[in-house]
């Protein structure tokens, strides 16, 4: 009898764990980030071009300015990096376009004259 109760408890626990894991992949608002782990994360995929003081343009990789292993970049963090790059004198202006991915869906984002515009 003892092994039957233990087996039933293990079966119930396994079923509950499997149901919890399956519901983690149920559709949530938006096309991206359907897994609950990413629901509160905001990702920015963007192409940027920086203009230097002598008029040259070059691509800007904002991920070079994040801490190692970081990949989550929201619009406020993007604006902070852009402000740093222009305030430091590295670029006179930065422009670009891309997408913001979050639980609310996918939205366009632009950078005009070093300012993030949603």
C-alpha cells in the first residue's frame, strides 16, 4: 500500500510539473516572447550609423557598450548609450532604424539625431 501511495504522489507531482511547463509556452500578447521567462524583457534590434565630426559615417554596434553577456536592450538603455557616445565626442550624431520586441508585440523604432523615437 505504501508504494502505491508514493507512486500516485510521484505521478501527480510529475503531471503538475509537466502542466506548469507546458503552460509556459502558451500564447501571450504579441508575436514574440511567448515564453513566460521573456514576457517582461524588451529587446531592441537596430542598425545604427554614426557621423563623426569630420563628416565620416560608420556603423555603430551598441552591444559593444553593454556588459559582457548582456543582450537585453530596451529603448531607455539604448538612449543612454547614444547619449554617452555623443557626449564623449565620438560621434556628432547617430541615426538608425530597427524593431523593439516585447510582450506587447513588435514595434518599429528609429534613432534620429541621436534620439530614440518609438
